[in-house]
C-alpha cells in the first residue's frame, strides 16, 4: 500500500479532536520567525520591521512595549541574540534589529508606556534588588494589579544599568524609563538593605518575596545560605513563597529581563494557586519550527549608517527594515492555487473542514472549499512536515457521502461520465483477436480513448506486434471519479467488476496508459506496468530517432508523483526521439496538477481555469504530457501541448500541438466510436446498437452555445433528450415574439433547459442552461 493512501485511511479512522490536533501541529505557518523565537522575551521583530517600512513609528513602539518593559533602556543595551538567528544572514547580512529598535525609540515624540486602569489585587509582593531582573518582575506584577514594593540598597534604581557608558545609555534615559514604575504605583524603598534576618519579617508582611539576583550570586547566598538552590523552571527557592533568579550573573541584559519575567509568571501562578510548571515550553530563547525557503533570494548587505553613534536616519531605517524577509513558510500556498485561493493556509482549513464535518444542523459552508481540492498531494510534497491537506479533504468527502450530506450535484456530471464509460456503449473486454488467452492486457483508460481514440488503436497494434503471448484489451473507467468524489461503495463495486473482467482474461499483466489508472491499479493488480515504462524497454515505432528536434517541457501527471520509474521512462523516450527537455520548477515528485484532479472543474470551474493558467505561464516551450486530460486541459487555454503518443507515432506535430480540447459530448462519442470500430475491424463482431429515439435528432449549435455547454457540463445527448421529451409530450413554453420553444427535462439529479426552434430536419439551439439542485419534499418538517 502506498504511504499516502495508508495515511489517508488512518485519518478516516481517526477523524476526531486528537487527530485534528495532530494534523494542525504539522502546519508550522503560525510558528514565530527565528528572530522572535531567538529573543528571550519574544519581541515580534517581523511586525516591527513592517511598521518601520511604513514609517509608522507609533505602531513600532507598541510592538516593543508589548514585550519590553523599558524600551528606551533595552533598545540601547540589548546584545540582540535575535540577529544571530536572523534568516537574512543566509542571504546577506542579518538585519540590524537592535539599531532599528533604538531608532524607533529615539524618534518618538511621546514614548512613555501608557498605563490604563488596573484592577487591584490584595496580595503583596516584595522585590529585592532593582537590577533588570527585579525591575522586570516589579513591572510585570504591578501591571497585573499586585501591590509591589521594590527594595533597593542603593540610593537609586537600576543596579548595574549605571555601569553602561553615557553615550550608550544616558542617565536621563534610565530615570525617564523607570518612571513608569511610579505610574504603576510601585512602592519604591531606596537605601534599604535586606539581610537574612529580615526575610522572616518580609515573609510575614508579603505574600511573596522575589530575590532579584543572579543564581549563585553572593547576595543570594547571603540571604538564603544553604537553601539557595533554585528550581530552574519556576524560579522557586526551597523556602515556600520565595523566588529567585535562575541565570548566572554574566548573562546578557536581555536574558536578565527574561529571567525576571519568568519569575513574575511563577509568582502570579503561585498567588492564584495554579500549576507553576504547566505550559512553559515557550519561555526564553528556543529554535522555531518555522521553515523559510531562501532559495532564489538575492543577497543584500546591511544598510550602512552615516552616523554610527547617532543611529539610523529615517531613510536608512526604512531601507534596512526593507531587507526583512517577512519570514513565513507558506510553501504550499506558493505552490498550490487551491490553497492560495481561499486566503489562508492548511491549519486554518483543517479547522474549517473539521467544523464542517461535525455540523449536525445548519449550513455546511466549507463544502465547496472541500470539494474544490484536486487531491494531487503537492502540498504534502512541499510541506516541511508532510501535511497532506488533500487527504483530509478526501476523507471529509467520504464522511459527507456516508452521512448523506454531500451536495448531490457536486460530482454528478463526473459520475455520469464514469457510468457512461462503464456502460455497454464503451466497456469492452477481449482477448487479442485469434487468441483464447492473454499474457498481457492493455487498459488505455477512458480519457485517452475520449481524447485520442486513434492513438489507442495505434498503441494496441504496436503492443500486439511487439509482445508475445497475447495482448487483451479492456475498455472501462478505473473508478477514480468515484474515489475522488468520496463514493467509496461505488468505487469498490467498480473495482470488483474490474477484477472479475481481469480474472476472466486469466489474470494477465495489466498495461496502463493512464497515470491515474496506474495509481488506482497498483493496489489491485499485481505487477501493473505503465505503458511508458514498457515502451522505454521496447523499440520505439519510429525510425529516425536520433535527429535533434528541439526542446520541450514535460508535464508530469500528478498521479505519478511517487513514480520515479515513470518519470525516467518518459524522459528516456523523449531523449531517444531527439528532444531536449526543460525541467519545470515543479516537476517529477513536485509536479502540479492540470486542474482536473479531484474533479475540481465540476465544482469550481473558475479556480480550475486559474490552475491551468498558472501552470502554462511557467515556460514558453511546448508542453509534452503523458496524461490525456493534462494535454486537453492545457490546450483549452491555447498552450501548445503534445501528448507523448503524438511524438512517438510522429503524428502531424504542428497540428497535434495545436489540436483543441475535445468537448464533453465528443468525448462520449469518441469512446463509443472506438468500441464500435475495434469490434468491427479486429474482432469482426457486429456491435449491438440500441439507439434511443432522442439520438436521431439533428442539432445546430453555434460557438456561443457550445462554450456554454462546456462551462455548464451539458452534453449533446442532454439537449437531445430535452427536445425529444418536449416534442413528444408537448410540455414546453412558446415565446410568441420569436416562436422559440423553451423546455426542460430532469433525467436524474440535474434539470436541463433548452431554448430552440425547428429548422428543416432538425433544430436550432439558441440557449442552454441547467440547475443542479435537489428539492426534498418535507424538508421543512
């Protein structure tokens, strides 16, 4: 079993909250960029850069104030570990984040942190020492409403902040920044030294005492003695109600701030009576899981400062911030028009899909989104975590079908097309003429038979001439439309019939021309082989294979994503034929779908067309496809595209590359004609013809009507049935102004409308349309 299909089945079995969380965790888009994760207090540098680029300094300052207790101080003395992990360093120099923080603070007219009304709490906290640890803890706890007293043995706040050079950290900045503590009603007691003998008194007076000193510092040892061992996760000392610093004294300023903040979190939890250890994985610096692809990004050096001591000018700051990569993953969004189309990323879509699936009553607003995915698996291939959104969409479709919640019209046309291919009009199983056993059986698939029936004949002749032991023929649909539509009962019953027909031939080796058929059969038919793999091993049917014939770009079918043998075989064949190959950025295991997979065009035609347009703009070279649907889809938008068989059999190449896409009606007709022709020419059998009355009607269709038919998935036989029914029963409206008749007919789930008038022996069709809805009687009850 393929790994992807196994993964899909696991999801079907485990569609619950636990599985949802597991899948969501694979999407890393919401993980912070490396700079934010590397910052001990997690300043959002990415957001800061965007604000600077827009010259929105008030917003930039808010970004700093959200995480930094004293931006004016920290921006001047931070040792910026964020820059050490900045992704821009991989393509140039890291961003000067610290210098830009300083620019934002220095250029603010009013940069005081605003202090709103804070609901007071009754608990009291004593903070000993006013270095960065103590200052941060006091600031954070006061903002939560606790009654904080800050006790400092010196005659001024700040501890070793005063040791920094004045040009780096002016004294007035220290005073101004620390004035926020007054606005937060922190009780400040200077010239207050605390000894070990004072601790019992402080513990009586305060609910918590925080000793804002570095771990294993002299001050801590003097106050706690042998009980100075501190829990590195919670900052808790062995004595209940006392918390301390956990980092050594030579740690950087920004890590001291983080140490004080960690203590404040623990003190808040202690006073609330909740766990001190739960959910602390994201504290301090850590390595982000966010994947950022820097391939193709031009290296850029840092923007130099004209005045290094004065810092960046406004123009210089904007240029430097503009070097920010705005780190995001979005690999799947960049690769897939479907994921891009809905304006989000997989983690958001997974939640929508889950909610849609669990709705009991009410509208299922995500139905179209779920049914629009082409299930091609590209998202899993480009995702660093292998998240397959398509597998989830497919599982959700199966769930909707099983619960009777799948909109009946969503895949109606595709399933009707599948039914036609498995009907007497196309289905055929035969041994090679003149033989009663088959070593091989050729399965061309329904789409190649619909698009290029003449190529099916050529391939079958080629195989019978080059393979010994008998080559049978099976004309049917592999059942992929049912599988894509979530109709698993229909898919299984179709597979059972296929197996029965195969067994009737004596279980021969199956040769699949269609990549989708090949992928479906890999689980059912032992040793199934791709036509391209086989033709690469055999002699090609053309003689002049060495002449150089130009360059082509290969469109790998998305259903061969994990089939390197097929990828290589196709390229070997092209090389033998004399073609040079341009490898598209998305090829082989990273190939893009043509927009037909997952039945996308039947649910979301506008999106399916965007998928085609996105793919064909990747190169000016002619495409070569080995999937008939890929060839026709690209041709429908005017892209010169060969089917590989066109090149192998040296069909009129200019005509083959420009051959228009085959319409839905003619796809049916081509399949039916192929069967009749083969029965007549090879097996000398008289085909069983059961022509319905409507099939004899002659229609005149202009180009506008034909385009409308394709867009609405209306077949010629649908129009014939409407007119035949209307003329036979008289159930029609006649417009007295122009004599046109308007009639409708509902053969299954879809109602078709036709505006027409008699003309000679047939009818002129003026307009057609349909509506795909099902009205259930008693639905209001």
